């Protein structure tokens, strides 16, 4: 079948407190209550009068708490905990088969998918040094139950689908730096460099089920690279009303699909991308914005074992917009 109908009804409320406990210590806490009902109706091509109904109804509590301590002016220490959810998309739940636009793979949803529950633990130290300069260090840990992972099965046309991992975790750190280049010479006072590096280690365990038997039970989370680098060179001149940014991003190898029944995992190889943003203000209310993405038209290479699973280019994307504010 290649047709389905879906609807989702989400009701939620949220409460928050913001309290200064001591002179330099602030507490922000809250809780969100969500009541979600998702229904996906997939048509049966052989018996049209009988539809396949998938119901995913779940109530969740999502608390959060954040502490901010400021030992000196312009320096903050932050601790945070939150509980969040990740819900399957409609096409991930519907047991219908479609062809992926990129690569032409057959993809079929899994009506047995469950909502993923995520516990987030975060620490951040930040120091604002004036003149928009900043240095920061962050550490994070995520404990994930029922993580939703894409899979590939050895059917005649290598069908892709989705499954829930038993357990998964993600931990790592991030280093950030922003520096105005005016310290070199006043001619560079409108230029600034921003850079960050993220290291992430992760592991997910997928147990065999009636619908999917993984080739290996443990691996990194799908789509999670171990190393990520972002660098941006910005020119901002308020007198001219002009801002320009040239950005570079690097991500290393990461799992793209989990292999099953002897098939190896599909690995997306490392890539580099360059983007640009140009913003020009016209008077008090008008603004023109030009963006260019993937300027180097970096190819995407997906490997399975020693062979190429997919190889494609998305092309360069340019957008021009005009906005008016009051």
C-alpha cells in the first residue's frame, strides 16, 4: 500500500518558577504535561474496506530544572536537567511502502514504534570578555529509552524501515570561542571569528525482534558523528547596516542505517560544507537577506561494507528574502 491518513492531537500545559536563591544563585524550574494521541490509518490494497489502524496514545511528564551561579561579573556556571520525548513521524508509523527521493530506496514504516524518552544532563561554563568576546565549555549526557533508529533489511530491493533501540546513551563536550579581531588592528574591528568543537561518544543497543534482527547489537547512535567543527568569519558594520557571515562545517563518519540479517551498517562518510549569509538593512524597517548553502556542492557518500550504497550531491541552494519590521 502507498496511502495513509494520519492525525495527531496534542494537549499540554506548562508551569514554571524563577527564583533567586542567593545573591549569585538563580533557580529556574518547570514541568510540562503532554497528552498526545496519534492515529495513522493505512489502506489495505487487497481489502480496501479493511484499513490498518495504528494508535500511539501516551501521557508524559517533562520536568526541567536549571541552576545558574555567577561567581564573578560576566561569568556563569550552569547545571541543568530535563526530560524530553521524541515521537515517531507519521511515515515512520504507517506500514506503507514508498520510494525515497534520494537514492530510490524502498522505505516502509513500522506500526510498532514507541515514543522515545530522553533524560538530559547538562553543564556549562561561560565567560563574556567584553566587545562580544566569549569563551565557553559545555558537557552533556543523554540517557535515551526506545531511541528511534532507521534500519535496512536484506529483501530483494533492500527495504529501509525503523525500529526502537532498547537503550542508548550520548555523552560529550563542546568548546566555544568568539573573538573580535580588532585587537590586531582597528581596521579589523568589524570582523569577528566564532568557532566551536563538539566531541560526542554514543552507544545504542538494538535487540532482535520479529520484525528486525540486527547484524550487530551495539553501535553509535544513527546520525551522530564523533567530531563536529564549526567556524564562522563575520563582518558586522552597524554604520553601514551590513552583516556578512562565511561559515564552515565539518562532520566525520557516522552511522546512517542499521544493517540486519548479516548486512553491515550503512556509514555516511565525513564531509565539509561552506555557507554564506549577507544581510543589508535599508532604512529603519527594511532588510534584504541573501543566503547560500553548500557552496562547495559537497558530495554525500554512503558506504555499506566495501561498496557504495548511495552517492549523491544536493547542489547549491540560494535564497533571497526581503522583510519589513515595525
